């Protein structure tokens, strides 16, 4: 009997070799695009960080190579592929999914810390999403310098043009070309493996780096530069967080299969091949990946590397769109305009405001740093920080959700925590040289999330104080009815216990009431998907009013008319053509006295003004909506 495996949309499909292999190939392009392009620059930067100038001794090359090999093995193969992937939230992965899983049983005292960790992880991911396209594409285009040194002045302009083109096509979606991501990245990895194997065969002594004693010996003999080398070597595992973030798109088995069958062997072969090439050239680094192929193959390799880095960048851009969508559902960000670019793939979305911010950030980084070596200083803090967040959240899940004893959870996670914090400390040394970029981006994202969540809570509390309890209003209207008109009125509100502002203004100005009135609250649950059977909860208040709660998972896009149509099974005859939706549009202004500093008030108001309107976000036909404006001082 076949066992179920998650498909690309998080559902279950019969597991067979063909379906798993197909998803594994697709995962190669999306999950492993970033880590698969790290060989372009990782070993080069790690050896240069040893402080020996342009030349390195054989012992230094083997030591640095051993650090990279064992980092890939322990962080990626063991921690993420074998351990973290098991911590799924109903099949979904990623920082916010893990946060939601941890919050379920965290308890009142631990919940704020879990929420803050989730925000920090999200902020660090955004920092990674801005730096990854910049360093990846720039490092690939730098291969032109090997083709012809005279092309060096054109590296930055070409990189900027490629990146602008990449972000410009996001509005059209990538569903039509996504099918080639896996095969192209697989080709890239095969090429990496073949190139590396040829040089390993020529200099087999490079395999001595398999001995972890080479790494340990290097760190002790080069203690003055050990942290710098560790920070640079970490570039080899950037992208590992995508393994967990994309769990819901492909499922655990295909991701594991792709790693062990192709990605891991190809990366090891290429890193060993680069090490062999450097050993055979008296420790000279330069651009080893592009220099280790014949002259006629350099330009094709540069082209293939550029395509591979564009694919890796596309994956992280799409991941940022998905992260923003989840953050909105969790109430960490204001509603943003979200467009689906594919009728068949639920994950294909486009968020214009996020896309514009990413484009500006990426172009500024390329122009400011100019080379991938300089940009490497800004890289690493985001990824290492996010890895530390993942371990801490996983500890909460193991203790509160899986009921592991504290000693067992610590025994399993402590080695990973120490390894991650070591890498984080090593990368922190690069703050002054550019690492501050990652910290600044993450801090800005966390500030926006904290402000939005805090401001929304203050606004909710202020609004509730001025509103009439719903029970009181419905009882009064049942006794003393105004003029009743045919049809159904749906009043959207975030507080099901109070009379919606739109309802009060409607009664005040129109002095009429529909024959059916629905007080509707839309709730986002901390699970990825809510089934249709559990979507709608209905409570009859009297013959005029009913209270309704519609639930969506954080991976689902809210569709109010679609959810209301499900009520027909419960006996309520919903007809969109006789239904009017009443929505309150609040205009905010800073109060003379507020619970937040004035600058934070202004930030919250600016975020609210740029939020997408409820009509579009909840997919309500605009012709059926009545918006009623109110002014609130916060």
C-alpha cells in the first residue's frame, strides 16, 4: 500500500518513485538554488580571510576546505535535513510556521518571547532576501573578468540591469518558466560536480580535508584569524534555511532525496576540486571556479552561473512574498495588495510593495559595495541569526508540543546551538565592514512589526471603549424595530462582541435595517490550512441578527464570498446579488496623549494609510460594498 507524501501545495498524494523524483527535481531549483551557487565565492573568500594575501599554504587550503565540508555536513545534512525538517506545522515550514507551532502550547508567559523570536527571524530572512540576489548575481557576472579583464568596468552595470529585469518580470509571474528551474539548477550542479571531480582526480591528496582534524588544527594554529575564516566559510551554507522554509511546497522526502542524491555530492566534489586547483597553483586563489575550466568553457560557465544565480534569486524573492503574506495573516503587517500570478499554483503570488522595496535595496547594495568580495562582509549575519532563532523555537516545540524532557531536548539541540552561535559571533566581526546592513534591515522589519501589532491593539482597545455592546444593540432593535428593507447586510468587524461602527452609522444616517444582518469576523488561525467543514461558525442572535466567524489558515488567501457560499449547507441561503457588505474605513490621526511615542504613532498611521483596502484583500465584489468612513485618534 502506498504511503502519502506532501505535494507542492501541501496536500497528500500517493507516494511513488515518479512523483517523489519529480518533486525532488523541482526542489533542486527552488530549495537549493542559493546554496548551490555558493561555490562561486565561498572557498575563495574563506581562504582570503586567512590573511595570507594572494597565496595560501597547503595546510591552510586543506584546513579551510575541511571547515567548509564539515559545516555543510553538520549544519545542512544533519541539522536541517535530518532534524529540523521533522518540525513541520501541518506540513508547512519556515520561521513563522515554526513560531505558530511553538505558540500553540507556549503558555501566557512564554508567548511574547516566541512572538518576538518569530519577528526577529522574519526580519533576518528579509535581510537575507535583499543580500542574496546582489551577491549571487554579482559573483556570477564577475566571471567576465576571467573571460576578458577589460570587461571589469561593465560588471556592476550588467549586474544592475539583470537584477532590474528580474524584479520587473515579477508582476507577470514565474509559473511559465518555473518548470525549467529544477532542470537548469540540476545541470548547474552536475557541471559543478564534473569540474570538481576532474581536479580531484589530478590532485587526490586534497581528500585529506575529509579529516576533521584538518579543520581543528587550522583553527588552533591560526587563532588570530580563526573567526574571520569561520565567518567567510559560512558562505558555503547560506541558503540552508530555504530547506525548511520550502517544506510545504515539496514535502520532506523529495527535499531529502534531492540533497543526498545530487546537491550534497555535487557541492562536495566542486569544493574539493577548487581546493585541488588551488593546491596545484601554489595557493593562488583568484576566481578558482572560473579558472579551473579550459579557456573555451569560461564564457559558457559564466552564462550558466548567471542563470543559476537568477534562479536562486527568484526563489528567495518568491519566499519573501510568501513570508509577507503569512505575516499579514498573523497580524504582524498591514494588509498589502497581493496578486496571484498563476491559476494553478497557489504559491505564485506578487506583492508590489515588497517587490519595490527589494529592488531598491538590492540595487543600492550592488552600487555601494561594487564587488562580491566586499558584499560578502554584509552576508552571513542574517542567515546565522535566523538559524539561532530556529533552534530556540525548535526547543520550545520539542518541550511544549512534543513533550520531550528538557534534558533530552537540550542534549539534541545544544551542539547545533553552539555551532550556530559560533558562526554568528564570527560573522558579527564583519559588522563594521558591511554586516551592519543585515542588522539594520532586520531591525527595521522588527520595528515595523512591533509598531503595527502594538498600534492595532491600542486602536482595538480605544474603539471598543466607544462602541455599544452587540448584545445590547440587538436586543433593543428586536424590541423596537426600525424600517426593515429586503436583502442581507454583512458588517465586517474585528470585534464580535461590539456593534460594528458601520452598523451604527448605517442606522444613524439611513434609519433602516436589512431583514438579515450578519456580524462577520474573519480570523486567521495558527495552522496552515482550515478545511471547508471547519471554515464557518454561525450563531443566531435573533430573527434579525446572526454572528458569524470565518476561519482561514495562514497559508490561505481569505475569500469571503466563497466562505459565505459554504453556509448554504447549513441552511442559510446566501445570494451575493442581494447581499451588501458594509466596511468601516478608518482615518487615523495622532492623539494628544498616546500609549506610543509620537514617532511610532506617525509610523503606525503611515502603515495604515498604505494598507490595502478590505474589499480587495477579502476578495469581495466592489459593486456590493458600502464603505463608511470614521476618524479615530490613536
